[in-house]
C-alpha cells in the first residue's frame, strides 16, 4: 500500500493550480501518490491539469463542492497517510518530510499540523491589498492544508460533509476534537495560504456565516448528547 497520498481539490483555479501541484512534486520527501480532483471547472483548469506530470492522478466530476471533491479523492487514494492541499495554496518543500518524521517518532499521534504563513497573491493590485488584512507573522495552522493524518484516524472521524460547501474542514475538525483525535502542532511553517479575490471567505461569505452556525449547533448537540449519556 502507498504510504503518503495527497488530495488536491480544484475548481476554476487556472491561475494557481500548477504552482500548488508543483509545491507537492518538489517535496524533499516525495509523496507516493497525488490525486487531483477537478470539481467541474469551466475555466482553463482542465487543460492545465492535462499538461502536468504523469505522476499525478486526475479525477473529474460535476461541480459538487470541495467536500465532495475531497471525498472523491480519498476514495481513489491508497495511502496509509493522508495530506491535503487547496489548489490556490502552497507547501514548503519539507512539509512531508517533517510531518512524516513526527508521525514515525510519535506512533501514538494520529495527526500532525504545522504553522501557516499567509501572503498576498502577486496578481493583486495595491488598491485591493490596502483593503484586506494579511497577518505578517506565522500562525498555528488548524487547517487541512497543514495536516498530515493517519488513514485509520481519518476514517474513524469520517468524511467531509458534502452539505457544507464553505467550511467543510471546520465541521470535520469539531468532530475530530469530540472524538478525541490525538494531534500535535509543529512550530515550523509548513504551508503558505494565498490571499486573493477568489478565497472562499470572500466569495462565499454569507454561506460561510450560515454554515458556521450550523457547525456550532451540531457540536453543541453532540456534546449535550454525550453529557446525557454519562
């Protein structure tokens, strides 16, 4: 069985997807499997993907949202360890090496995260940059792009919820916490999050607010049910 599988969902990301995939293929420790799921892109993304490395497995589906695309990629993946990258973000070259070494050294750890550095995309104009906030210092990355997780742990938590198109990782993470996922945080930066006009928090702001409330309600309901069963 493959050791490390990387899942990359993509939708209409022609500007950035090649750089994202390249940041995976240039890892100092190479993942054995890279699965890119095109979620029904209507821009030039399919052509760009077709021209990329034969080391990458491509899956195409009708547009159903990031959660469905990630789950589809997981179904196609054969790895014992999963990593994820959004098509507009980047990994630092030693992400896989650092996190794989951590999981090897600490067998009781089920998932390991790292810090993330945000940056303004090079195609943004000064007028846009002046209106947005981009933290200058690295931050602890509670995010799927910084996570490496053992397959059995991920399967215990369950897949991403396809009904949530804006906060699929947040809802998954609350389930992981409630189920006692054993996780660590590396102090090093392992991923770069691109700030640009197509970020989910910008284009799906209203949906994100609504789904945040839904995720909070689900978490509270789970915890109330757990307390009643004690």
